[in-house]
């Protein structure tokens, strides 16, 4: 191979790496604690509807830790993986799981009706509370947790998917942020981390 093609390939590789680093740097990340006030920037009041059509608020879970994950039922990978991990962690926690409320909040209220959530919930631990609401309800809940989500059209007319951040948030019995877990954490590691807190 002559020098010119090699230089071109090197330039393309460097450009691709630079773009990848830039995307990772710009990808929304949860903001932990505001160093000015010492108050967490994650968490806040939410009022949503569960799979049975009942209105639920974060206040009813006071006194228990909350494990909160935002996703959608048509998600091909991140969401089912996270919900299986949470389901397995709840099982591994045994009686300690009673001190924890696991919540799944949809970022796709247009498709994720209570009936859809009820059907989807059958694939996971029955203790996970599935939540939806109006577009405004979901936007407010996502803002409270600094969750990124956006509708992305697919090639076929009228079809879309949802881009979204994929963190699992752990909130304390007072509803305040403790920590978060990244996508890909194992059920064993999640259960071990939770067991230390409960």
C-alpha cells in the first residue's frame, strides 16, 4: 500500500476516534451533587399512573429505598436487560428486597399505556412498579431525574424508537439521590451494592 492511502486511513481513524470521544463527552450524564448547595440535582416529586390505572406518587414510597429506571417497552436491548438485572437482584436480596421499591418509568407515553405496561410487566419481577402518564407527566418526571430522552424516527413512515439515558438510580428512604448504576452492571453486583444500603 502506498503512503497516500495509509495517511488517508490514519486520518479517517483519528477523525472517527475524535468524533466518538466527543459524542461520549457530550452524552447527558446524571449530575450528582451541586457543589454550591450540597443538594442533589437528581430526584424530585413524580405523579404517574401504574399498570392498573392507579395514580402513584413518589411520596408513597417514603421509608423505603427506591430503584428507578427510565425506559420504554419497545426498547430492543437496554430496557429488558436492565429489568432482568433488577428482577434478578430483587430475588438475590431475599427478605431485604422488602425495603426497596423498584420503579420503571416509561419515556414513551404515546405507546406505553397502562395496558401495554401490564402486558410487558409479565416478563419481569412482579414487584417492579410500571409507570406511565401524559407527555407532560413524563417530561416532569424525566426532568426531576435529569433523564435524557428523545423520539427518533425510523425509516418506515410513522415508526420510531426512543433514545434515552440508561442509568438505574438509587434513592434513599427520604427520596433523595444516593447513587446510580450504569448499564451492564451484573445482577450479582447490583444486589451486593443494594444489600450494603438496605
